[in-house]
């Protein structure tokens, strides 16, 4: 093995935050410190992380002799050097994530579009395609919008068909997908020892095809506090209270009126 007398190559040190002053400025307005908190601040980077959690922290002073961390809202004047303090600027706030642009279906208009209204005379005016889509979301018959970038006009459509004919000022977008409703929480996979019934909707049309539909019917009765939904035959029962032990079975679920455990 060939041996050389070359010194080992130094390991690159990761870049640290930029030091504004090796000491302190003539004037610095303090807004607090983290010197008595646990865990203690062990580095300038840790001090800057804590500073990032305060809107009034614009600069820090980190004391390397005692690992102390001070927050300041401003500084001015000359930098007066010492052997143990470093001044750093607070980290730049991360830019908020830009929402994804809605997907354009057609840069113009379709051969056939069945309109159901517009919001062109409402206040405030629709200043963007996103605002037009927000208004569309409030109408069950609005499946598409046409947004005119020339005059910021917003039109609602229930369907569209045929070829896309381009123009210089219209964009067609699909309505936003509706958020899926939260599933109600099951209180008991069966039935309670005691349940005081106040009715059912098993002979009504349309039949209750889900526990969500059963809970909607329950919401229309002041004395309905719980439902029992039978998955075997899609039957829906209303109860004003329940008590005792839950006895499991293979086809009933008990839910609270508000869909949550109580």
C-alpha cells in the first residue's frame, strides 16, 4: 500500500446564518428572550427558529459564551464588537403556497352550452375565474363556468357539448368538486340495553338509503336525539335517549343526531 504525507481534506462546514455584527449595535429594542425555557437554545440556528414564531422578532442576539438568545424588533447605529455576541437578521418568512390554478377546459366556448344564470350585476364583481368558481359552488345546477377576461364577466352553465371554439377572452372551467361530507361516528355496532323510540321513517318515500339520510330526517324532529340504522334492510329508527350496555349485532348501527359521540 502506497502511503502519502498529504493532509486529510477538510470537511465542508455547512453554511450558517449570516452575521450582521460580531457584538451589538449601539441601539437595539428588545422584545424578549428564551433564556429560561426548556429545552435551552443551544445554537444561533435554534434561536432563529424561536424568533420565527414571533411577528415582532426581526433580529436576534446570540451569546456564544452562555448560549443565550435575545429577540429585538429593530437596531440602529454602529456595530460595537465584543467576543461573545453575534447579531443575526430573522429568517425571511416563507411565501404562502400559491393555490393551484383551475384547469381550463376550453379557451373560448363550446358549440352548445346551456346557461343557468350569471353574476355580472352583483356586488362585488367577480374579479377572477376563482371567484366565479366560488359563486358557482353555491348553485347545484352550475356544472361549468365561462369566465370572460376582457370584462371580468362570469356565467353559469348546467352542461356543455360539441366542439371547443377558441376566442381571445373566454375560458371554460368545470365547477369545483364538492367536498365529501364527514362520515357520522358510530356509537354502537348493535343496540343499547334501553332505547326510547319516537318513530321511524321505514314506510316513507324515498326510502332512507344511508345513515346520512336517516340523520337528515332525524334533524327535522326535536325529540330525535339518536338513530338506529339497519344496514340489512335500510330501515331508520328515531330515539329520544339511550342507556345501558351496547349489545353488538351484525346489522344495526347507532348514531347521535349530530353525527358525533356524546
